[in-house]
C-alpha cells in the first residue's frame, strides 16, 4: 500500500523536499490563494475519510487502486474545490513516506505545522476535522515529545470519533488505561496497529 501511495505522490509531482514548519505554512498559503474554496463540496473531506477508513481504521490495509485513482484524479484537477487541503495532506504523506524509505525520522516541526494547518482549515471549511488529522497530529506531537499536547489531541479526537481504533490505541499507549486495553484486545485483536504495538 505504501508503494501505491508513493507512486501516486510521484505521479502528481508534489515537491516537498525538506520543508520546515515555516516553509510549509508559506507554501500552504500560496496554494490556498489560488484554491477554489467551497464549503458545500465535500469531495476532499470524503477522500481523506476514505483514506482513513481503509488505511487506518480497517483491520487490514484495504487501500484499493480505485481509491488511489480517485485521490490522483482530485489532486491533478485544478478545478477541484478545496484542493489546497488535499495537496497539503499529500505533501504530508510524501514527507512521511520519503523519510521512512531512507530510514530517517520525520521532521516533527513540519508534521505538527502541517496537521495544525489541516485541522484549522478543515474546521473552517467543513465545520469538522477528519479523524485522520487527529491521528496524524497525535503522532507528530508524540514524535516531538509533547505529551500533554498529545493527550489534548487524543481527547478531542475521541470525543468526535469515539470508535476510532487508532485514536484508542494511541490513547492507551499514552495512558496504559486498562479499560482501553480491554476494549482493544476484545473488540479489535486483529487490527494491524493492535498487533504492531503488541497490545495483549
């Protein structure tokens, strides 16, 4: 699946080499300036939710070529409404994929700034934040060793998405809450993240 995402990102030709937090904000504002913003068009929100459902919430990686094609089609069409949100989301994905491929840790400043921008922009346009943004923001803050901020993001995310398996997993890993552990082990024992983190 990660290879498929990389192919898509290379196909749409995003350039995110070594962006810092300040640079990503500047780039995002430039992209947003030319974006067609439409609060009633949820295509970008829907594709991020589908990405979340198939890549993070599902027990196994269920990302399909059809989903990848829809992402590519939306990202490559300059008439896509709210395209700036999708492009920043894909730049984030590319950054994570590229650093992972070469065995480097991601730039937590870039991650945190990108997720904050996506969170704020999603809330402003759609009136809500996709679950995947909470997951990625928690990961970014955790990487930056900002434990209290991680807790805040996870609490907020779980308030909006109480059935989110990834958010429950990160909350458990940060608190060792036995109620959460029992829920994960009983209801989601085959989820790839439960297995990856060895939650038993």
